């Protein structure tokens, strides 16, 4: 990745709020890469990304990661 690409990405990041049902087997392990709030079986994450699709993908990957 070129420096110009990194600068462009940093200048254009947006914060998206992603809401999902909390998976039954989910456990917090290790570092949490987002601001996360859990309440009544709902998990909400505030994810920095260029697009909503990217934010949703990153959030879903985190929820489905097995340690």
C-alpha cells in the first residue's frame, strides 16, 4: 500500500454503528478492535471504515473469530 493510499484512507474514514444479535457462543477474548456495547442480547459496535459494507464485514469477522 502506498503512502498516498494510507493518507486517503485516513482522511476518508467514517464511523458506522453496526447492530447485531449477540451470538450464543460469543466471548470477549483478547483486544477488542471497536467500541462495543452489549445489552439484552444485542451487540452494537462503532466501527471506523470507508464504507458501510466494509464496516459490516469487519464487525462480522470479529464476531465470528475463534481464538
